C-alpha cells in the first residue's frame, strides 16, 4: 500500500519560514520523481517544485529564490523548505510521487499552510 504522509504545515507570519516533509512508503522511493503542489483557496492545484530521482530540481516562478526542494533517499522523504513566506502562499500543500513507467502518480492527503499578514 502506497502512502505519502505530509507534515510541517501550520500558521506563520509573513516573512517567516516553514519546512514541509513528505514520508513515502510502499514505493521504491529512489525511482520516483517527487514534487510539491499547492491549492490556494478557491483556485486550482498548481505546481510548486519537483525533484527527479537524480536530484535535478524545477521551481515555479513564484517560489524561485524562496523555496527549496530536497530529498533523502535513505529516509524515503522529500522536503520543501519555505522561506520569506507571503500571504499568497496560503494553500493546502500536496506531496506527489511520479512514476515514469508505467506512468502513474500518487498523492498525499495535503497539509495546510497559512501565512498571516
């Protein structure tokens, strides 16, 4: 059974930091690209950052320079370090595991991040 369990969300003031974690089980973690997505209130889910099995990263323009994605294959965990948070970063953040072949994606249950002004 595949599980992606996010943690680390919460309430923070603008300018603050949070670190999200996503612990994966039931998959060969090192073989998956991992990602963070978010869904702001009333909006569609959007890509935040991804990291390949080889460690290459990709970021949405709105988080470049503020967020950092990383992974620890020994711990089957992917992280999202979020600095200089803004109220518009308020959203439910979801962890994603992307299998190349056969193509399939797994999702976590989400963790709420709220940034107050």
